[in-house]
């Protein structure tokens, strides 16, 4: 396959794994990120240290028609978020860099563009089986920035270059903590594990490895001009997911269901005062039954997730414990 893959945000949790995998299967890979490489990339991978909010990739690399852009660059909730100007802070990278790179991509007529958005563009779900046709209505700054980026990408790429947009659920796997760090600590010390709601709702994730396989499927299928949900396939209730993890961890923790409305109000007030225990796009859907339909990716990309949510969270716990991340 005579393609060169340029990955923006290529040193993140997904990006570094993707870069090494693509290199392993024989593709030329260029990683662009503003942080140091930390020796996590294969030495055959070209690394460019670059802050895309301040510079254009075109100033550092000759863009060619055979190139494929994969945009993983993103500001998310695990970053340090300013109290004021939150929307502009998210937009500066998630929206503006997407707009900058798609304009360059269409001008150079490259081979294709792959963008990782988020399921948070859907907002509070209207049903418990969400297809890509559901109306988008994000409720927080992160989801709004990603949806605005989608609009810009679609506007500039139309009839010019192939564009695939992925909307993943929470990307999980060994090494990815985020909100799970608090959960793992509670379970490790056999403390009560509070649930927002009764825990009878479904919680769905997607494995980092399954995200990588979806990207490869898109490349192999000439980057379809489509939007795809990415998620696990097997439904599991939140309370079952946590109870099974407690058993896996050999812990004496117990789940403690709490009134969703009451807890969400407390979290909302905490967020107003800058005490971000959870963010709006997290706690407002914590008790909702959400399940992304992945039929479209299965049919058009021949993509099938290999990992289920229990497997993912158990592996993430094992990695956390082994890596001495206990606090």
C-alpha cells in the first residue's frame, strides 16, 4: 500500500499504539505532536514535534497526494481545563486545528482524512439504540467543539477528498485511566462504590485496539465518506460491570446506588464552583441507558469489535495496579 500516514496527536493513548501498528504492517508513518516522543515510537517512525495551534504542518513537511491525515489531536476532560473561556479552549485545538488541516488536505488533494470525534455529540440520548442518524445535541463544551469540527470537515471535504468520521464511546484499555482512577482506588481499598442511579442502565466502551482495527478497515476500504459509531457489542448493566470488577479485583467493595437527580445536582453545583469531580457530559448521562449501534461500521467496513466492556475494564484495572498507580 503506497500511502503515507500522518497522525496528528500521535503520542496519545490511541495515537502511539496506532502509529506503531501501522508501521508494523509496512506503512510509512509520520507522528505530529507537541509533547516529547518518550521513546514510545518505533525508530522507523518520523516524529515532528509541533504545536498545531501555533504552526501549520505544511511548514515542516511536504504534503503529498498519497498522504492520509488521521486527526486524533484533541483537548479532553483529563486535561487541565480553565475555569473561564472553556469553550474557546476546547475549540482552539478540536475545531481550529481540524479546520486548518482539512483546508490543507483539500488544497493538496490528499488521499483521505480520518477524524476521531466522540459519541458526546449526541448529548442526552433520545433512545437506547443510537445510530449515526440520531439528531446531534451536545450538552458540554467538549462535545460541542467536536461537532463543530465535524461540520467544518464535511463542508471542506465535500466532493474533494474522502473523509471518514468516527464517533467512539469511551476509549478504554490498559493504560487509560481518566475517571476510572477514582473507581479503581475505591475497589482496591474495598470502599463503597457509589453509583449515579440504580445501575440497571447499560455502560458501553470501545477498546483502543478495536479503534485501531477500525482505522485500518477505513484505509483498506479507501476511506468511505461516512460517519461511524465505534463501541463494544455486548450489553452489560453498570451494576453488573462493577460487581464483576470487584470480584476480579478480589475486593470487599459493595456498590451503593444513589438517587440520580440528587447526585447530579450536587455535581452541577460543584462544577459551578470549579470542583470538577465529574463533568456535565459525564454525570448527566451516568444513569442513562446508552448503546451505540455499530451496524453501519460492520456492514460498510467489515469491522467487528473483539473486546467487551468487562474485559476492557478488568485489563485497565490490572494495568493500573501493576503500574503502581495506587494513591
